[in-house]
């Protein structure tokens, strides 16, 4: 899962919701399109949230006297 899947679902969903006028018996293509669009948007948001949490790193330094130092580093977002 990733940005690609989210964008694909969003694009297919919006095409079905806004551009397709054909009908299939017992299937509302407009509603299917909106559902796919919502799912695509959810995938994009979840991918962004998990990518942000992966950028954090923690380093633990243990010294010979038994003391420990924990440092957290938040990397800046990658340049686009």
C-alpha cells in the first residue's frame, strides 16, 4: 500500500462517480465511485501518517559506567 494505490483508487473512483453514465443492473456505479474515492483518500492519509512516524529515530548510548543517554531525532520531511 502506498501513495500509488491511493491515487489509483481516488482516480478510478472519481471517474466512476463523475464521468460514467452507464448502468449495471443492481449496481449504482456512482456510489461505487464515491466509495472508491473515499478509500483512496483514506489510503493516502494513512500512508502519510505512517511515513511521518517512520522518520523518527531513537538512539541509545550506553556508557561503561552504566549510564545511558537516549536521544530522539526527528528528520525533516524530504524535499520535493
